[in-house]
C-alpha cells in the first residue's frame, strides 16, 4: 500500500509513460520517491534532532564566539558558522526529501515479481555465489545490511523479474549475470 508522506500535495494519477529513467506525474512533476515507513521515520528523527538539538547548539556556539571579540581572526566563530551552514542545508534537504516521498507499506505483502521492499536471493552465474538484496529507497540503502536502492543498477535490473529469470547488470568492469532464486518480503 502506498501512503503519501505528510505535507505532500495530491497531484493526480501517475502516468505509465517514462521520460528517460524517470516516471512522471500526470501534471508533469517527478514521481515521489519510494521509502519504507522505517526509512521515513529515520529521516524524520534526523530532521527533529537537527532542528531541536543541533541548531540551538550551533546558535549558542556562534553567540559565545562573538563574545570573544574580533570576528576576523576568530576560528571558533568561523567553525560555528560553517557548522550552521551545514545544518541549515541538511534541514532543507531533509524537508525536501520528506515532502517528496511516498511511504510504501511492505507488511504482509506478497508478489511473484520483484518490487520495492522485496528481499531477493540471486545466484551470480559466473562465480556461482549466492547473494541477497533488499530493495529500498535511495536514503535507506546500506550495502552492509544488503539493502540496495531501487535506483541502483542492480535494483533497476531486478525490478519486475520473477524466480528463474536471468538478469544482466552492466558494471564498469564487466557484465554480471544473476539468476533470481527467491523473492520474499520481511520486516525491515
């Protein structure tokens, strides 16, 4: 089930056409970014922490550095202003991401094709190595946890495939061929 993220305007139905690699809303806007509920909550928690903890802390550091006098050679002031710029940029980035996302609920989901949120077991054909990937949103990708973005080359190649399908992924070094062995959905 898809849930619009809080604050997102309803803009109409999605169209089935593609422009390059991007889906389009029927109104011409980019399609929202898919994200799991847990991924959404993590971004929201970071936004809240930056807004409620880090921003006040850096404002206090700037005020303290100003109290030391001459700002032209004040390294503490320069560092605090730089940190403030980073925090403000990250806040704007997070607000944009949260406004442009679509929560995809994968609890209890079943599908015989690879879709967002699926955990896919594949066999690399050349090395006969078994690998497992869970397809998640771009901000949730973590190779250490075998979570890859649906927008990654492997993620894009796996979408829509079924058990037994062969998938070719072009890497900078070579073309890698995988066979889809299993598709399942698990709690993230």
